[in-house]
C-alpha cells in the first residue's frame, strides 16, 4: 500500500486452534481429532458457558448480520469464493485510498487551494504537503483501536459498517475541500474509517472462511491491494488529460465513494463471524453460518469454537488494550511481548523505505533527470511491476519462512538502495552520462519495489495473525494497524524534507535503515512458518527472553521437543514430533554439535558461512 501495501492483515484460519503452512495443521477439525468419548466427557463444560449480556450500545450501530438476508449458495465453496472476492474489493479500496494522494500532490490547482504554492524552496509549504498526507495515519490509528474494540462488542459486520460511514464522510469532504484545514480534517475522518475497515475485514474473513490454501489467498489479498494502488495512480494519470485541473484531483478522490458503498452495504449480506456469534450466545446462528461456509459435519468445529470462547471469557481481563500494554499477570505479559513484536515489525516495514519510493516515485524519477511526464509514466509502470511481484511472496514465505524472507529481503534492498543512491548522485549532474545514470536509478527503483513486494510486503501483516491467540485476535490486528500508522505517519511527514534537503542522500539513508532493521529480525523474531497457535503459545510461555536464540536454548534445556525457533518447521519435523523424538527443527542435534567441537580442526565438518546461516534460520 502506498505504503499502502499494507493495509491488509492476511487472513488466518477460521475458529480453529491451528495456523500452519502445513496442510495437516490448517484447522482443529483436521489436526489430532479427539475421540468422541473424550469430547462427550467435556461437552457439559462447554454447554454451561455463562455468556455476557449484549452490549447496551449495540442497537445504536447500524447494519449487522441477518440470517434471512444472508446470501444463499448451494455449494459452500461458492460462499467461500464470494467472501474472498468481497474481501479483495475491500483490500483494493485500501490500496486505492493509500495511493490516491501520489499525484494529487503534483497538481498546481491543489497547491493553490491548500495555500502551499510554491512547494520547492519553501520549508513551510513542504511541511504542509507532508502534513496533509501524514494526518491520515493519525486517523487510521484511532479507527483501528475503535474497531478492534467494536468488533468484539457488537460484531465484525457492524464494525465494518461503522468504518464505511466514516470513510464515506471523509471521501466526500476530501473531494470538496476548499482549504488546508478542510482537507486535513477530511483526511483524519477518512483515516478513521479506513483504519476501522482495515482492522475488521481481515478478522472477519479469517473467521468466516475455512482456508485450505492460505498462501494462494495471501497472494490474492496483496495482489488486490497493490492493484488498488496502481488503479488510483492510473486514474489520476488519465484525469490529468482533463484541462480542468480542479477536476483532475477531485475526481480520483470522489471515486473512493464507489468502493465504500460496495463495502458498507455489501457486508450486510454476508455471514457474521461464527466465533463472535458463539461468544454472545447465538449458538444456532453460529451453526447455520458454519453449515453455509463448510462442507460436511460442522459439530466438531462448533465444539472447538466453544472451547475457544470459554477460554476467552475466562481471560477477558487481558482482552483490553491497557492490559496488553501494562500487564498484571504472566499471561498478559506474554501478550505485551507479542504486541511489541507486531507493532515494531510494522514500523520497520516503513523504515525500509517503501513509502518513500512509491508515494514520492515521481519526485524520485525527476531528481534522476527525467521530465515530469516521463517520470509519471515510470512511476505508473513501477506500480504495475510492484503488483505482479507480490505473486513471488507465496513462494518465498512458504519455501524459506518468515525470518529468512525478511532478512534476505532487507539485505537485497539495502544493496539496491546503495547502488541507486550512488547512481542518483551522478544522475543529477548534467553531462553526456546523465541519461545513463538516470536509467540506472530507474532500474534500481523497479528492482527495489519488486524485491519489497516479494519479501517485506506480506510478512508484517501475516506475522501478527500467527502470534496472537484467538481470544485477542481483533485487538491484535488493531495493534498491527497502530504500528503501521505510526511508521507511515512519520515517513510520509519527513520525506518531502528529505528530498529537498539531502536529495540522493535519501536513498543512502534508506540503505542504512535496512541494515539497521536486520539485527532486530535476527535476534527478536521467532520463526512462525509451519507452526500452530498452540506451538506459538508454548514459545511465549517458555521462551523467557526477547532474544530468540536464548529462548531456544531455554526451551531445549526444559526438554521441549520443538526448541529451535530460528528455523522453519518442515514436514519431517512434524513426523519426528509426532513420534515423540526430542529433535530440533534444525538438521543437527546439540550432541552432534558438541561432538564436532571435540574433534580436531582437520576432522571437524567445515563450519562454513552457509552452515552458520542455517543455524540462525536464514537458509
């Protein structure tokens, strides 16, 4: 998402207790089913849940689930497809909304209306230009926090409708803005709505759908997201062919309304989250939703939902933003650990520079010596390249895991930005080689955005869905959007200053920031690929350290089978764990490493860079 990329928290499994790349662990119904007599033994515990009374303010929020109004499909797979398509439209809107300001900022009529003309050479106007873009993220932060709470209190659907109403008002005000104060207020209001939608839609789609191809669906989500970004850019490009410069920037802003109406109205014809329905005691409706969205018997999954809901109600004191930040018990401290990981990962996603390169791509190409029209075309094609690069994320995430994808992605982007910064320095000097250096900058820019799309775009949104327990899923998603809002707000605010103050040095600064992020990924972030939510709970309960290497050693010393949390879980690792063997997820055991250490250096296996990287989970 214009950094935008982003607004999407990838969907995870439905109401199950497993989230894994391994098809065997997609859902509770597929993984280790309990014997019928065991379920019957505990069934009375789940049937005697004391459900909380309905929230007294719920009736004042419009929209919501209606069993009679819900779409009916004979084949549950068709419902699944419809949900995915609808979620894709919502995600496309998010990308569109994030990218819509990229060429609005280049419109002279817009500058005059906002009172920020001229831009170049005027520090006050430069600050105002960045501020108009940045205040939006203050709104998304507020909207995400509100929606995270609202989705738990009155349902996912009503939270989406709530966000749509704010987004609609914001879009209307933006398209009709007459001055800078008007525009800033409109941006904040729109941000509240988009933040709410961005928080609620992924949680809703995750809990309603039963995904059996999470990687493919992840690609569709982010492909649609960047497609929205590209759509906004090309609509603005052709809008500039209109000689009415006022309409050229107002039309793209007004077109947001089409997306918002589809989302705000359409969501009411889809099923509500069965987990939320069960949480408020509407068991029969939850069963009906499962029957409409699943094939076969749904009673086992229904019992699994009851189990999760029972646990959620028992730990309800931890399901609050304040408790997650300032814990009073061990369980809440584990949640704070996860919150920090999710928020900081989103902030790092912005620090690696995607917002600078995509939102201000036209300025970047102009600084490299290209004319305005050619710079616009290059920026547009860069967005298209960015969109198709997302497909590779499915391969990188599943093949190499989250840590390796982010580490090697940051290394590659750092090298590309270093080369681009050096080339940009010479591209700004007039001479016979200026064009060649400018072409080099353009090539590196395309390569950078493609690398980001294949590595860092998806992971910060996928990661929170894999580390937060189901009982705090909505608020965990909200914290993720908070981190994204902070990162975007800071970056978009200072970028205009950077381009004017240090020019090509901006790319060199981004090179340094990519290097800066590497130690955090390597030391702080456990590998989640191939692991269930239950395994993640085991890590946070027994790790005992923010250093993932130390946590791994602590778990090994405690006799926990799955202790090497720098490595991706593979099929053979599951088989070993199922057989009860105390094996790490790496190929070597501690005993083997100790044996190597006692051998003479001539006989000892070569401890190459490749083996070191493998032990760190980077290969």
